C-alpha cells in the first residue's frame, strides 16, 4: 500500500506535469517561431506586390492579379504544412522507408525491455513504468526528429549549388527540365534523390510548380519554399528566371553564412546549458560512488522514485527552455 505522503508526492507530480503541458500548448506558437514565420511570409508577399505594381497598362494589372493569386495559394499550402506532422510524414522526411506499424512496434519493444531491466535492478513499478514510457514513446520520436533535422541540414549544404546549376543552365539556353535532370544525376544526397522525385513527377504530367510544391512538402524548409515561389511565379507570369534564381542563390548563401555566425556566437551559451544539465547527474554518480547507501534510497523507495521522476521532468523542461532561448530564428 502507498502511504499518504507518497500519494501527495504523486499528486504534486501530476499537477506539475499538467501545468507544464498546458504552458507548452499556449507558449508553443511563440517559442516555435510560427508567428514570426507568418509575418515574414506576408512581408515577402507584400514585397512581391510592390514589384509587380511597377508595370504599366492592362498587362501589368493582369500580371499583378496573377501573382497575388499565386502567392495566396502558396501561402495557403504553407500554412497547411505548419500543422502537426504525422508519424508517416516524419518517417518520409527523415529519409526512411519503414512503415508506421514497424515504428510503433519498435517503440513498444524498447519500452518493455527498459521496463523489465529497471524492474529487475531497482524493483517497484512506478519508476520502471515512467522510464519505459519515455523510452518507448519519447525516445523513438526524438530519434526520428533528430534524423529528420540532420537530413534537412545535409540538404541545405548542397542546395545553393543546385540553384547555381539551374542558373548556369538557363543562361546557357538549356530548358529548366534539363538542368533539374543534371541536379538529379550529379548532386549529393539527399538533394539528388529529392530532385529525382521532381523529375519523376514531371514525367507523370505534373507542372513544374506542383512538382516543386511536393518537394516543399517532403522538405519543408523556407529555402525550398523560396524556390517554389520563384519558379511558380515565373512559369505563370514570365520574367528573367536566371536573374531571379541568381538572387535566390545569393540569399541562400547569405542565410547559410548568417546561420554559421549565429552558431559560433551561441556556442558559449550551449556549453553552459550542457554543463548545467549534466551537473545533477554527475553529482548523483559521485555520491553513489562514495556513499552508495546514502543515495540509493532514491530508487529503492516509492517516495524517492517519485522525486526522481519529478526531478527528471523539471530538468527536461529546463533544458528545453534553454534550448529555445539559444536557438535563434532568422
């Protein structure tokens, strides 16, 4: 039986978990940068409208209307992409090909193995169940998110070079489809496989704008959205494609350079956050090495297990807050 004090600790932990979840739900739009991204897209749309208004006559008016409609359509699709990702979409964006059922099955097996190991080592049920939930539900999703982010970073490394290939090909008089085939054949992964999907979509009869829209769904990055906007507007309203893509390539390289500067300037804060996060664990290990009987009560008693679970939750919350503070949106 669990005594009254243990029930109080469990109640406090559940209340803290609920408050943390509610706070995250309301603060997520501000921390994730969705509002800033929406404002930036609207500013780009407004800038495009100003550029279009420089034309004269009926052709200029019709072109302005066409550009406005195109931008509204692209912005609408972009808003749909901001919705919560499904597991199937995350698997595809991470570059994997296994099914959703296999993903859930792997998480279940991992959770059961961790729970069984903790039960045999520490005994009790509260701590093994809590850690098994984190290992079976949270760890696979974290790994999927990590691989997805890693693949997107690799895509951005070679993406400006792919834009330069298109610019040089268009200036040389080649059709844009031929330049895309060159990218699909000679670029590094994952740019090569993603543009191969674009070529295959065009082979099935999709316009280049829709094919690049699907690329933006598979790789939901602002840089890919910029390319989608430029190609779609040029294909519908005309213009100097080589100049527009040349400016886009310059913007992408400037963004990459700015990202490198931000990472260099935030390394000190990241190191401080890593030290602060690792300090309690290091102290616990040192105390266990010197006086194991003093600290072993944390996982041998139910109150200690509740305290460990609450401490792990709040430590994780603190690390996530520090991570949001040192990850700049630009």
